[in-house]
C-alpha cells in the first residue's frame, strides 16, 4: 500500500490540502465498479443575506416584517418556472466560480412553518425531514425520520457507519436545546447526535480501542439477554429475536470497521490536537474528516452543520473581525451590519468550496472523482435570517457526475416544497420512493437525460 502522512488525509494546522489515493483494499461494495453513491449535506444556520446570494436582488431593500413570524413570500425571484445556464455568480456565491459546471443553484423552494415551536429550532431540526405540518402525532415538531437515514437504509448496509453527523459548534455552553444543533434524526424524538469535537470524531473513525469497548458492551448485553430469554413467553421471545437481530447488525458493522481499520492503521497520520483552532481551520478540519470518511468507505451518508442556529455566544471569526461576533445577533440588525453579514455568508461559502475542491481531487476506482459520486448539497432552513422566512431557501447542489445536469440556475414555481428536492435525491440514491414528506413531485431539471 502507498504510505503517506496524515497531511495526505487531513489539512491539520495550515497544511496543504491533498487527497488520499484510491486503494483497492478499501473499495466499498455497492456497485459493479466498487464505487458507491454518496450523499452529504452542508447546512448553514440563520439563512443568508438575500441581496448577496440571490441573482437579481443586489439592489433590493432588506425585507421587513415581524422577526418572529414572517413566513410569507418575500423573495424577488421570478414566480414562474425557469431553467437557464448559471450566469455571473453573486458576491456570496463567487467562491464557487471554478466549479460552475459542477453545481446547480436552485431557488424557489419552500417549507411550511408549524406554529408552536421556535423558528430557528424548527428550521434546523426539521430541515431534512420537511414533514407536513400537523401530521406527526404526539409532538409539537413536524419532525420525522430524516432523509439521510432513509437513504442510509439503502446505501449504508455495507459500511461501518450508516451515517455520520458532523457539527462545527465549538461552544461548550449549553445555550440552546438539541433542536438548534442537530439536523439528523432517526425518527420523531430520536436524535442522531452530531459530533462537534474533531478528536472525538477522529477516535470514532480510526481508534481500535473504541471497537474493543463496543465489543465488551455487546458481549455483556447478549450474555444477559440470552439468560433472560429462557424465561420468556412466545410473544416476548419474538420481541427478543428482533432485539438480537439489531445487536447482530451492530456486531456486523463493527466487523466491517475492524477490517477497514486494519488497512487504515498502515497509514501514518496524526491525531487532531486538543487545542483551540481558528474558526476556518476548525471547520476545514471537520470537513477533512468528513471527506476521509466518505472516500475510505467508512460511510456513504453524512450531514455537516457549519454552525448552530441562534446560539448567541459569539464566535471569533479570525479572518473577518478583530473581536468575537454573534451571527444570530448580527442577523437581527441587518440594516447596520449588512457588510459584516455578507462577509460571514461568503466565509461559509468558502468552506463549502474548499470541500467541493477536496472531493473533486479524490480519484475513484473508475477514474471519476469523489465529487462525481456524491450529491453534496449546501442549504439553510431560512431564506433570510433577519425576517425568519421559510420560503425561497438558498440551495446549491454540487456533484453527482453524469447523473446530474449541472451548471444551471433552476428557479422553481413559488411554493414548491423543499421535499421535492429530497424526493429527487432519494430516488437518485436508489430508493424506490413515491413521495417524501409533503413533496408534490421531483426536480426534473436536475436529472441528466
């Protein structure tokens, strides 16, 4: 096997962004060529400044409205359907200039707000669920099993981790509830918790000690369960059979992980430092870990939150400001802080562009790139952070290779559910799904003819 340093995998502290070469022993089963389909979601909190992101809105005034309840259509996009080549990029999107031929800008997609929960919490936690309001019983949240887990049911059967959840929230205070800092859910009320610490994610991916701990726990659980099973009636034994099946699934995943880590152990790379990292380096390090997990077959499905919703504790955006700033507080004073907010939006887009480039440089077994085999979506649960609008969300889809018609600005009719995109992506990932949440159809211009 080709030997390389950790810097071939991970950026680390200021290192050059390189990529792991394709290794035959790490090919994941999933297609005839050994190149699986992947899906990754890059979530941006608190929406965007519309005039900097959306084409044709550079001179528009900032939308006005009740900051807590504006859910009506405030966008300036053409209400009628149109598909045209992606033209000159807006200031916020300009970091993607080199990748215009590999992305699609999608405008006009909406979600419907369900009264009774916080605007920010619902826009994040329900982003990948998009459940139709008031259809989920026993909860105030329109929150169902999210897209990533539904897709992982199809494409995550042969990977050690069906999904991986990344969050770039470096704060250690518990400012908000779990609904502000997670977009991935196994189901209503069942969180798939995101990992914030690069060291913890590193250990989860590469530490063999964690495998040993998992085995110790599952061995004890199975031993106790088997002794109990002898005293159960027929119905309860059936329930235990289901329980055993789930434990065996965990053991199978651990076997896959252990076999894969034996190969990964041959590569010499360092553990991330337990130290403060500048904001951009921290996000890129978490992104490097996500790319490595995708390219080595540890998982085929990831979610990546570039930051939490409404967390008023300030960040130190080293490359932007000389003092810590709260993204959320700035969004509520957009008239005075428009330039600073535009800098934050551009900063987030630069991190997305960094990961697109990294994926595009990873060669696969068939000569294509990791990006060619990944649906990599940028998006937010708000269309505008100052007004809390749930309509006309900022969405970009990168990658997908020959299965996607790229280089377009797809402007969908006003009121098109975001779930239409999730249904489209689910089908592109191989799911035989007729409907997703409140979807009314698919985004056909996205599909290569």
